[in-house]
């Protein structure tokens, strides 16, 4: 009987730990939206535009800054410093996001498009997170395909910086919606099944998926439903 109780107690402990990581991830994810919105509002009011003069250099500087944050967050993910760096990163991402929001707001229905993109992002996130949580199916098999997709996506984005093909840009945004939706399902599943035990790393992964999903939806909605002044 004692031997039966030990595995049961261990399983319960693991389940409690996974629930704690998931709860802390969702709380930190919600908190991360605050500096993102502050950064976006500051960027809009100051008309920040890193891409206006030199899109290629601006993008390279952005990637350097982003990967610098990734490295620092990963190194400090087991401390409060990691949380502070994550929130600083989301502020930085908000400043960057302000550029596409400024473009959207130059359209007559720009506010509506931003609202639709935000609503669509929330609907996709809660639906996929709900599927992973309720079904408790292990979606780890998606990892290899998603990583290959992410590498090809980055190559396509960098290549389009040089060629600036509008049709390719729309295709990249459409692919991003599918790719980062898949990452949401995969990342939530990893937390539930114990593949990710650090809530700061988990939050960073989910944040990037939500951010890219939202930006891609804004881009697509502007292209297909945008009404110029």
C-alpha cells in the first residue's frame, strides 16, 4: 500500500507544480500587456518610427535588441530580475508595435481594425489554450515542424526586407497567423505536460506568439479592409 501511495503522491505533486507554472504564466502574461500598451501609446504620441529612414538597418537593430533581451531573460529566468527584464522587453516591443499602429490609425477605419485584430488574437489564444487545457492532449509532436517553420519564417522576413514585395509580405503575415497559432497550442501543452517548468520562459514564448499573431492580423486587415482617408 505504501508503494502505491508514493507514486500517487508524486503524481499529485507534479500536477500541482504544472498548475502553478500555468497560473503564474497567465498572470505574468496579463501583466506584460501593460508595458506593451504603455510603450505603444508613447510610440504613437511621439511618432516613433525606426523603419522610416532605413528599414533594413532598423530591423537589424531591432533583432539585435530583441535577441539581447532573450539572452538576458534566459540567464535570469530563475529570479525577480528575469521578471523585470521581461517587462522591459515588452515595453520595447510596444514601442516597436507603435509603428504599425500608426499606419493603421492613418486609415479611416484604423481604430476598428486594431480592435478586430485584438479581438481575433484573444479569440484564437483562448480557444487554443482551452483546447490544450481541456483535452490535455500532448502536442509536443508539433515542435519539430514549428521550429522548422519558424526558421523559414525568419528567413522569409529578412529576405523581404531587401526585396519589399507586397504580395510576399501578405503571404508572410498569413503564414505567421498559422505558425504562431500553432506555437500557442504547443507552448500551453508543454506547460501542462511538464515540458516547461519555468513560468518566465513560458510567458516569453506565449507573449511572442500573441504579439506576432496580433501584428500579422493588423497587417492583413489593413490590406483587405483598410479605408484610406
